C-alpha cells in the first residue's frame, strides 16, 4: 500500500505454477494458515485469525477512509466469502455537506506471520475510480524497525483501473528499491487466484496459476527478505489517496470479496 516509483515488467508469462495445493487435482498439503470464511451471514471474520487497523488520518498515503471494526465494513456473507465494504456517509452542518468514508483493514499481525512459503488468496474485485483494494504483507518486525525497514510485498493492488499492480518494497527509497508489474496483469469483476511463492530465490507471482513477475535479491538494493524475519498479511479497501483520483461519481457501497486465504 505504500507509494514508490517502480520498474515496468512487460508481458505475462505462460508458465504454469507447479505447486498449488488442494482441489483441481492438486496434492493436498498441510496449511500453516487458512481461512475459508465459513460462518453465518453478517458475522465477524474469525477473531483468532484477524485483527483490525482502526481510524483515519490518511495512513501515510492521504487516504480518505476511516477504518472500523464494524460489521458495516467487514463481515461474512454466509456463502463462504469475506466482504470488505467501503461506505459513504454524508452529513449536513450549517448548510454544508460533510462526507466521511468508512472501510476496513484486516491483518494477521497478532495471529500469524511466516518466513517464506506459498501465500495464496482467491479474490473478486470491483474496480472503481477512487477505490484502492489490496492484499499485501509487511515484516513482523515493523513495530521495532518501522517502515520501510520491515519490507513490504504488495501482491495485489488496484486503483480503479483494469489491471492489478504488484510491488516489492525494500528499505531503499529511490527507484531501485521497488519493482512492479505496472499494467501487465489485467483484472475484471470475476474471481481470480493470486499466489506468491517466496523462497531464497526471491518472489514469484502468479494469477490463476500463470506466472507474471519474478523479483530476485539481485534486482533490488537493500534486500531485506532473506534475514529470517517473517511477514504478516493485510487485506483492505482504501478510498482515495495518492494512488488514484477522488471517488467522484462512484456509487457506494463498494465491496471487495475474498473467498479464501491460505499459506503453506
């Protein structure tokens, strides 16, 4: 979710991911983390797995939303999906309208982190101008060393365009500290499986089993992903901010749906 310049990686590879788990003829594995979001409609995400970032203040990107732990902004739909919902509230004071956006940012910071492995999520986006859905990771040591020293991996970000962006952030703050697939991974309003394999060779990113980006330690300065420090995951739906335009004309509520998150 952090804003940095990047390097374009052209094209989408036709290489098929060889090691995915469970279903569709894949061998079963033992998950280190999994949430299939089973539960009654309107219920909360599993509190043993997910906690919340709460509040406004821009979140370092001039974002407009206030994050809540309310069921109005994050809930199970009763059909095996997590719904992260951005809402808009307009109040009038002294004849002037004041608009407040609400949404949710869930994280596993207090429940799960892992060093290396395969991280996968099946997500349904609805691309709208001024909305910024994301699935990403940060180093568990962020409370000790801060950002960007903790490192950051953005598996999926969308800025209301017809593509998804993927970025690896190292502590280096110039252009050599990030590598991105700008505009090379198309997105629509269907379900897609997003996967990252993290090992000593770096990060390999896949959409629906097809490789589209590889980032190695030699690609970036100040590589911080081989130290043994685990990373935790975040899911959120931001509004506005430096990543995109204001949400003028966008009809609320806007939903980000997650079918599952699994790590092995």
